[in-house]
C-alpha cells in the first residue's frame, strides 16, 4: 500500500512555485519539499487545510492511494 502525494502536480496546474506556497502557508521550503516527496510520516490537518485553501483544491487532489500487489 502506498499514499502518493500529488502536490507537485497541483503546483504545476496553478503555475505556482514551491517557494511561493511555502511562504503562503507558513512552512519552510525544506518541509514542503519533504512533503512533496512523500518522505513524511504525517501532515497536520491545519497544514493540509492551508495548502488546499491556497491552491483552491481538495485533499483528494493532493493525496492518492495506490494498492501494491
């Protein structure tokens, strides 16, 4: 099982850079990079809410579940 983070896709669709998003939601670029790469164990709902608000999207647009055989 795997959770895929599609944050880079949404950033591209919104024509926004990671740096801009990090500043808008109040986290470091390093933490945003870790989140984009899926190397985090969790994300706070408050952070997810800020990302969705800034990118005008739903959590399901950012996170995807893929079953592994």
